[in-house]
């Protein structure tokens, strides 16, 4: 798999944007976890374990290494094609 070099600023912006998009796409799962964890402190670790796992699984499909590599490719194609 080829690696695409972005500046630190571009990489940070892309990661932030990707995380925001992932949270929107996983909104129902985020809400389930938030509802479970509401009013809890330490017990959230075991009481909401299933919701947390589902949240992590959902977010990972949009922010994992393969997804980020695809985002980098798309970014470079869109932003550097004209330079």
C-alpha cells in the first residue's frame, strides 16, 4: 500500500474532519453510549462495556488505517491535482 505524505497541518485537519464525520455517521451508537454512561463514574467501565465496544467498532470503520489512507488519497487528488 502506497503511503501519501501530508503536512502535519493537513494531516491534523484531515483527522479532525474524519473524526467529526465518523461521530455523525455513528450518531445512534454515540447516543446509546452517552445514555448508558449518564450519571455514572467508575461503573461506566463495566456497565456500558457493550455500548462502548459498539461505539469503538463503529468509529473504527471510518477512522481506521484503511479508511484514513483512502481519505488521504482523496485529499491529495482533490487538493494537489491543480498544483
